[in-house]
C-alpha cells in the first residue's frame, strides 16, 4: 500500500461513516471492460461488477458517448416540469423487453429501493389491500419499506426499527438447506405450495396486496429455486387476486443468460423492478408492469426530482443498443458456462465447496466445514476472499451465513481476464487452507 492509498484511507475514516461499508481497501483510478486500475496503477480483475452494475463492462464506448452527448444538451429539467424524449423512449423499450403479453407501462426512478417502494405503493393502491409478502432470504434495499421487506437482520436492519407494518416473510426455496427438511424433486415444491398455508397462519389472502420475490436471491446467497417454483407462486397469487412482483434489480439485463430471469421460469410477473446494470454505471431504476396497475395511482402519486434523469436515460438506451448490436446476451451465457466449469472444477478438488449454483453468469459457491453437516464456514470464506483481493481479484461474499462466494463479472469480460481470475480463485482456496 503506497502513501496515496494510505492518505485516502485516513481521510475516508475521518469523513465517511463506517456504516458506509467497503469490500476492499482499493481506490479506483480508471476502469475498462472487466478490469479496474487503482491509484497505485495496479490492475484488478473485477468479479464483482460494482455489485452487478456493469454487465456491459466498465466504460462501454456506447455508454460513454451517450452520456457525453446528453450532458452537452442538458443535464436536468425534471421530467415532471419539462419532459424529454429519452424518458419516453426508454419506457417504451422496457415495456417491450419485460415478460408479459399484456399492455404495460414504465416509471423511472433513481435506485432499486425506489423502484421497490413504488411497486408496493402501486400494488396497494390498485388492490385496496395493505399486506405484503416477501421472503426470508430476500434483499430489496435500505430504505424503510425496502429494508422491512429484506429478510436478513444483520447488518441491514439491526438498530433501525421500528419497521414498516404489514410485511410478512415466508421461507424461500433454498434447496441446499430446505426450510421444510425435504428433498427436491420428491418434495413436489412444497415450499411454494405452502403459500396457501401461509395465508392461514400469517396474513389472510384477501388482505395481501402483493408478493415480491427475487428470481435468484442475491444477497441471500444466489439461491436458485427449482424451475416450477415461481409458476406455482404466480398461480396461487392469481387465484387470490394478489399482485406478483419480480424484483429483477440484480438478475436483470442479461445477468442470468436472458434479459430478465423470469423468462427462464416462463412466468409473466404483474410488475418488474429493474436497476443496477440498467444504466451501465449510472444511477437509474424502473418499475415496469401492467398498465392498469401502474396507471391507477393519482397524478402526483409517483415520481421524484431526479427520477429518469436525462443523462441516465441516455446511458440506459446505450446499454440496450449494446445488447442489440453486440450479442451481449450470448457473451453472458458463454461467460457463465466457462465460469461454471471453473467452479465445478474447484468443487471437485475442495470438499469445503458444498454447493455451486446460479443462473447464467450469476454464480456462487457455498463454503462449508464439511458436506455432510453443511455447517457454514464464514471464516474460511473470508480467508479465501481476502487472499483473492491481495492478488488482484475482486470478489464478494453473500448469504445469510456470510459463507457464499458470488460473482457478478461484466458479461463482456474476455477469456484471458476470466482465466486469470479463476487461477487466482484457485490459488485463494489453496493458500487459505481449504480442503
């Protein structure tokens, strides 16, 4: 660590609260495609992607050009005061991309948490009901309502109560650690069918406005449900008039091999939230879904000063152009295939890897003390990740037990960079004492 990094770290400690967490001690100087260069000139291989934000790669030329051109025209008018075409263009494209053969609308915001809040607001307004069902392993944001929806207490909720009322959590389809102590497929996906029992013991169906769920539980550990899971949930929701919300903030924009993960489950959500890689690095989010639901709140019921900022809209349109012209979905599928091969190879060597799971390039390894007891091993997980950081590979942990190593590498990462990253990962297992 050189003097510049040390000085920056000291200033960070002095002026930035510790609650604003940091995964590494690096400071970025520049970034391109799948790598970041820090202020010491050190190249870092990025398996984190800014927590899934740069699916098209760092500083994608189309995004940079679009941002610069829009900044020269105007940076802000507030869409509520003076409208602009970029907002309309993006809303139209999003309605065409999300699953569902029915009339759709889209509203734009700044963050994933805002999209989630407005999804719940819209569902409550349309249904006239107040209760919301989310899941034990879910993460939906850090604002009051989205934090209340989140299933993990530490660090997201500890000391921040009281929480928003009428939020009910049910178990997620965590097959590796089945909450019902059953085995798939003999279980007949009982965790999904249990929703109707949940109505009896927790929240009456006629009082439930919506159910919100991630197609792959991100912060919860990249938990990937069986293929039948969401169709069962959706059918039960439809039976009782409950709005089905897919939180695709992390899974969207090609992360799982399709533009949205729900496409792989053949489910048409009533509402979809999107953010993260939507803006290619710029802050923007969206709520997309059935027109009759989104058009129900009164004028002024949704919005925000910066929502759908013109520069962010231009960036997002450039992201979609890149997907169309550069076959990025296919690149993401290939990245996922190669990364999965690398993880499976590691699992063949190290018994501490209890499970390799995910969709597309949204992949993770769950670290355990042994495969029989499946006891989580967060200490070994930290050692592996720490060594990887020291050797220039940025990766992160997740999971309710802090024992899952996840990857969110840019979909455009080239094979040479990917191979170097996987070699460092293998070294990290070896040097950390993994067995």
